């Protein structure tokens, strides 16, 4: 689907994606690719809806299992760099081998957790597979612990080197012990576990004796004590050199082992990467399900015919903001078809929010997400274009009107591509007569195109044609103005906030012979505009309707 940067931002796509909560780095990678799909991918969109429906059922019945699974997800690390090194034929470090072992152990635990009640219901692409061959390779002694060590069993030579090291270390320990006993018996002192002897400076005879001893040498002193340590013997020095050499041999042999392990893991690299993709797919699938539940969303119905029907749709961002501020939110229903629809109503009547809501829910549905509505039926669009108020571009030094026409020129050229065109206050940036003429001409042009177009407007007459669907914001049409006026007069601080509470943001279809309510005059009345001015405005409005002006 085609989506410009401006439309992407105006539809708050990032806001939507941020709230699809994934936990694994592989889920994050998949979520980054989440974008609205086009009509040629209806099968993919439908699969997303169906899979989300399955996950919602599992959330309901296997809530604790899925919660535990998501806790596992939090411990999955990104091994992309390790996989790249492996693919390049490099030798993995002990840490990298440990990370792979931890990952395959986690995979086994996930499969064991899901196996009986969940795994059979998951789609193939989100089904994690155990990898016992890799786990056995990295845990040859079958200890089952989440650590990694270059085990003796990997190499006979390594086993021999370590055996020799233990023997030499045992000899060194015995010599140190014998030296300790000899020093204690010879000088009548207590040797600490670290081989040090600390003597107070006031013990002058003992200090002289220790200074002359061939078994000790001076180490350090403070203003109160002197520290001595046991001298090493030639045999100990020889054995220490032997240990150093054995450690070099051990390191070289461990490298050989790591090289062999890396080569064997390379054979399973694609399977490892595929399993990580499956983990990411399952992570994103669960995120879709929890998102659908969190927004109280509904599964949209995919249609072939050019229809977009939303019942009680909510603009997520605005609805959540209202909830946070403990304000009521009025859902809006709308039914669109190919051609042009106009939405009229006074400012503050919610026309722009309705426009954004239609675009947002269409984009969400084409991303395979459930939508915040009571129901939604739609045919996927090839593109969505939205132009909303001050968000119109003013690049190239153009005025707001000029920039709007620049964009409209581009979108009009695509109008036969079965898109969704949403324009707020078309041609409002120029004088009313020319604005009306241009708007009317654009509407006439778009009526015959394959796209669905929704235009909000203040211009009278734009929606009068029988082939233009006219939606009017209910606004204050059902309000008892006298009662509300008394209420506002009794408390002048209520003002616009109180009017907002009475405003009905729902839409109703207006037929050509119906009277369109004029909420601007009503709002002016409620806000206390002079009665004489209001009466004059009504007369002027009547003269327009009678064709006198």
C-alpha cells in the first residue's frame, strides 16, 4: 500500500505500533516491518485476523501459560551478530557458545510449556521447534544447566592437559602447605591463609629473626606492623612455569574445540535462524492478540466490493487521552462507498477527528490488526491520503492553499487506483467563492473515480448533488438551548467545556431537502454574542438561502 510520510504521521501509525508490545529482539524486527498491506494481499490480511482470533481464544483459556511464555520472551537475546560471525566461518567465543546454548534451552522450555494445549493451535510460521541436536552438542554431559564450559569430553588431549594441570597444582599446594608448617615450627608464628605473616613493630626480637630467615621475605609495612610472605622454592618456581605452559596448551586446545563446535553449528545455522524467526512471529502474534484485547477491538470483515463501514469507531489516541482525563468519548459510525462523501458541521464538531479515525482504522485493518469499533467491514485500499488542517505542507515556499493543491494534484492522478482520500476543509485557504468553485470541481472529478473520498467542508452546496453522500455532525441539534443557556448563565466558568459535553459528534445522513442545522449561530448564542448580531446573522443566512445575495 502507498502511504506518504505525511499521511503516515497524520494517521498516528507509530502510535499504533508502539502499543503492539513485543518482548524479543526478533519480535521487534518483525514489528518494524509492520505496515498496511494492499488489495493484492487480502489473504495475508485475512490470515492475520484469523490468527489473532485464535490467540484471543488462547488468552482467554490459557492466560497463565501465555503470561509465562512472555516472561520467557524477555530473556531471549539478539544473536544476529553471532549468526553473522558463524556464517562468515569465524570461531565463536565461549560466551557466544553459551548464548546459543541458552537460546536452545529456552526453545525447549517454550515448546514444553506450549506443547499440549497451545502448540497445535498455532500457525506453522509461529510454531517453535526444539533443537535437541544443538543442545546435545553444547551439553555433551547432559547436565541440563544453563551454563557453558569447554568440557573434557570434547577432546582427549584437553582432558590430558587438565589432568596434568591438576597434578601439578596438587604438588604446588603440597609444597606450600609444607613450607607453611616449616615456617610456623621454625619461628613460632601463625601464617595466614594467604601465606602472610603480620608482626607488630614492638616485637623487635621476632622482627630481627624474621628479617634473617631464609624462608621469608619482607612484603610491606604500616606505622604499626610489618608483613612477610613465604618465599617460593625453586621447585615451586619450576612447577609454576609448568602450569603456565599447560594453560597455554589448554587455551590452544580449547580454540580447536571451539573451532570444531563452530563448524558443526554452521550446519544448523539456517535452522537456528528459522527458529528465531518463529519466536519473533509468535511474539508479534501474541502482541496482536493482547493489543486487540487492550483496545477492546473487533475483527474486521474483508469485502471484495468497494465498501467501508465502521460502526462506533474510536480514534485510539484521542479516546485514550479522553480516558486518562476522565472525559467521555463519543464513537462515530460511517458508511462509505466509491465516490465522494462530504461531512459538514460547525467547528469543534469533531469532523477532523472523524476523518482521522476513518484513516486510522483503515490503516490498522490493512496492517492485520483488530480495530477499535463495534464492527467494521471494508475492502482494502491501494493507498490512503489524508490532508488535515495545519499539517498541510508549506514546502517550496508555497502558501497553505498552494501546498494543498500541490498535494491534491498528486492524489487526483492516483484516484482511479482504488484509494482512500481524506481531505479536511478543502480549499479553505483561499477566498470563499474561488474555494467553493475549486472544491466543487474537484468533487465532480472525483465522483466518477474508483477511490473513496471524504471531504469535510464549511462551503454550502458542495454536498447537494444526489451522487454525493452528505454526512452532518449532529452537534447541538438535539439540545434544549434555553435550558443550556440558563445553565451557562448560572455559572460563567462552564463556558466551552460545558458545550463540548453537550456536543453530539455522531453523524447523520442529510438528504437534499433537509434543513442543515447551523451550530455556529447556536454556539455563538450560548457564548453570549449580542442578540441583535445573532438576529442579523440569521437574516443574512436566510437571504443566502433565498438567493437574494
